[in-house]
């Protein structure tokens, strides 16, 4: 592609066929349209589809046979460059906004500098919510001796100052791995090349530091520590001069410190930190890293005063350097470069906050909490932080003054659940204590739970538990109007309202909320599901309590109340299975259930269904119709008919099979004890049985003696008296 103007900027990229290829190239279009550029693409093995994408953006495409040497591949593109300046990037990187770099060239500012750095934002997930950021030397004026060095983690050399520091960044997705196998494979490839580099250049601190980075990613800490110590021992040798050792030596100390932390060797970490701080070659970034490891180690050793001492040293450096590119330039290198990143800063500050909570202070909470950036989904706080914060807040009389802190942290992934579980556990302990005798523990739990109610009631959140807390807060503010509004909100977002803690139901009764006002817009399907869940897991005492509370609300014939009525009566029968109650009481519960089911179904289904399509009715209703038939038989004292027909009730509604069995047993016992006519019938049957048994013995005697005619006569007499005697019929059939 011919250029009418002199090329100001040559852009070179190694193309390997990554999925971000088009996104990468499209991000460069604003720059190429704004200043005279040439785009040089080095093809290291793209397929035909990717090659066609490359041809859309440039005609300078150089094939390169891959040889495990990034510097060689980069130098192919560099040698083709004709611009005054040169810039390179990878095909899995793309610029977010190039206006700063465009202005740099359009304004002529580029003439004042000899090299430049822009930032790489390394994403940890494709949604872009979490990342680390580092400034990288990716731009330089072109000189005859400019070249790339090192087969991996290649770098431009030489680079001259003055240096321009850009805020512009590329988004990089290359460190996102879909599995541990992918990560392991990438590390092993890098490690192989880095070992070769350090073997060929044993005094190259940059390569040695990058080697340690791979050992850290592979979690091979012991081997990495040996390498770090060996370089520290020989780092004073003259052959290391000229490598900006102050900027790099900290990475070797950092690896050793990190190894101690990873192995839970906190005392050893603190001891080594003192040694590292005495190394006069370390820079401020390394000092900050050492103070960060002191915070972590002292925290785990519960030495909270030391935590705060090291935190203060860390935060001084953070405030001076974290957002100052000029101060950071030249001081950051692998392993120490992330010390001011958001995830490390939050970790250090949250450890310090917990230390202050333990010491009864909150200075850091007040001064640093609002400084956090809360727009990332990940929080990167100490694991204990939510629990420690809640413990501290509930230890304060004015707990509601801290609602803003809770409101902020629950926006982060996983933290809302942590806060809710903390208070739920507190409530559970209080409920357990309340079931026993009065104690100091109970009094303390009551105070803390009431503070939790007050503070969570102040938090703006639609999660049901916070609305539940707002309802309970009626005990503190006594505002009925607000309470009714909160109850409506709670019932709107909770399915199984009957499973709510009875504290809510106590308040419902106290405030005298018209139940129809609360549930008038309650979706029936949700109402039905909630009642079924409640009935499945509740107790007889709880059912009795809820029935009592709702009795005055259930007389308007609403379908919801009809369903509630039949489910609680069903539960009453099931609970009665396990009780030693009189038959009359048990039978009344069974028939009450049948009546309640029928009343509900009559409102739901029309007469035609009952007349011609009973099979579409719910199983409960089909059973209830059978039970109501039995009820009429019982009223007419037709006990034999009841016993004869009750077998038809088995298997209709599976949960009631046991109920039917118990009913049959109780009914049989009742009839035997109380029905005289039935007793007489039983007596007659006994006598007949005895007579027929004696006659059958005589028949067998006749048969043995060959007197078949006499046997036939006796058998016919037995059958005439007892037509149901199958044995007599079989014997007669045999001898005929």
C-alpha cells in the first residue's frame, strides 16, 4: 500500500490466528486514519480465513516460519519498518482509545521524546471486570541499531530517553485460561525458553526475574527460591553493572517473601523482610511489597499492632506512587509490579481494618473505605472482612450509623450472601437460646440481633432478608404505616410466606394488618407453592399457631383461603397418624379434610367436570369424594359397607395411603368394641365356622372310606349354609 506522505509511525504485529485478530486490527483504524502509518503484519502460521482478515487491513504481510524465538520474528517486522517511530503489539491485544497517541503525533510532541510506554491491561476474565495493569516499552524512535532481544518476553534495545508515559492502554486477553491444563502448558513453554535464555545469559537479571515469574505461576516455590537466592548472592559482581539493578533486585527478594507466605511461614517472612529492607539497592516499590508481606504475616500471627505499623509504611508509599506514572517509571518489574494494584491494595487495607476492629478502632475504615473503587464485580478484600466488619458494627450502640458500609460491600459478588448468613446465624443462635433458660448469652445475642435489625433496615436493598429486617424494625420505630408497607414488600418477594420466622407473624397480629390487604395481589400459583413448602416441613404446633392467627381473615370465601384450609386440614390428619387419639377425633379430622378439599374444588371446577370428567380432578378431590361416600355410610351405621368400600381409597392419593391404613385399623377396633349387631354377627359366624369345620372332617372320613355319595350330601349342605366356603366347593369338584 503506497503512502503519499512520509511514514510517521510503523506498527508491527505478530499474527498467529487468535480469535481476537479482527478486534485487534479494527482498534488501530482510528490511528491509521489520523496520522501517516504503515501496518506490518508478520504471519507466523495463520490459516486461510485469518489471512483474508489480514489482507483487509494491509498489503504488508510477511510470512515467517516459527522457530520458538519471538525476537527473531519481531525483528522481521522491524527490518521492514520505514517510519520515524515504531510501535508493536500482540494479536490478542486491542486499544480502547487512541486519542492520546493520536494527539502525541499530530501535535508534534513526538519530536521531544525518543521512546514511549503505554499500558497493558491484563484481563482475568472475558467480561473485563478484573484485571492488572502495567506500563510497557512498546514505542521508540527508529535508530540503525534498534533491535529486539531475547527469544521470549522480547524487548526493544536500546531504548533512549526522554520517555513519554501514556495513560492509553491495550486490553489483553492472553492470560485467561479455560483450564489448569492450558495454564500449565503455557508456563511450560515459557519456562523452556527462559531456561535456555538464562543458560546462555547467566547474568541477565531481567531474564532471571521472568524465569521466577513462571515458577510462581507453576507454584514451584522451593526451586524458584534457590534460583532467587543464587542471584542475590552473586548480584554484587561487576558483571551485573549497567542493568539498573535497583529496579530488578527487588523481584528476587519478593519471590522469597512470597514463598514464605504461600507456605504459611509467617515468622520466617517477617525475619526475611527485615533482611531485605537492609538491602540498599531496593527501590520504593520493593519496600512497599515488603511492607505488604509484613501486613499479611503479622495479621496471620494476630499481631495487630504490627499490622498497623507496616500498613502505615505501605500506605505512605501507595499515596505517593500508586497513581503517579513518573514516580513508578523504572521501579516496577515482575513480582513487585502488582503491589499497588487494586487487589493488593484492598487486601492490605482490609487486613489493617480488621486489625483495628480487633483493637477497638475504626480510623482506617473511616479514612480508606470510601477510597475503594466499588465498580468492579470482584472485591479482593480479606476473606474475613465481611464477618469482621459485622462483628465490629454490632458491637456499637449506634450500629445504624454504619449502614452505608454494608450497603457498599453487598454490591460485590458473594458479599451479600456473607452478610445475610452472618445475621441468620446470629438469629438462629438467639432462637435456640430463647428456647432455653435466661442467660447472659441470650441477653448479648438479643442486643446484637436488635442492632443487626436496625442497621440492615437502613440498607437500601431488594433482597428479602433486608426487607424482613425492616419489618422486624417495627419493634424499634413502632411505625404501623411503614410496617404495613414493608410487610407488603416482603410478601411480594417471598414465596413461602408461612415459613417466615414467627417474629413476622407476631408483628402481623400486633399491627392488625388486614390479611386481604397484604395478599390481595398475591399470585395464586406462588401462594399455593408457598403453602405446600410450609406444610411439608413445618410442625403441628406451627400449623396450629398460623391457623389461630389467620382465623379471622379466612371467612370471605377467597380461593387462597380455601386452599390454605384444606392443606392445614390435610396436615392435621397426617400429624394425627402419630398421635394416640380417640377414633372419633381421628375420623373427624379425616372427614374435615375431605370437606375442605371438596369446598375448594367446587370453587375451581364446574359441575360438568364433577358429572362426566372426574378423572381430571386433583387426586385429593377424587379421594375426598370417596371419603364423603364413606362418611354417609358411617352416618347410617353401615359399617360392613364401609369396610368393604374403603379398600377403593387406597392408591388414589399416595401421601394418604398410610392415613387410610390407620383409619381402617382404628375403625375395625372401634366396631369390635362398640357395634353390638356386628358383635352378634361375628358370634354367629364363629359358630358356623366351627360347624363347617366339623362337617369337613366328616367329609374327609367318608372319602377315605369310599363313601362318595355321603360326602356329596354333606358338602352340598355346607355350601347351602355357607355359599362363600371355597374349600367345600373345591372338594366337591374334585370327587365329581
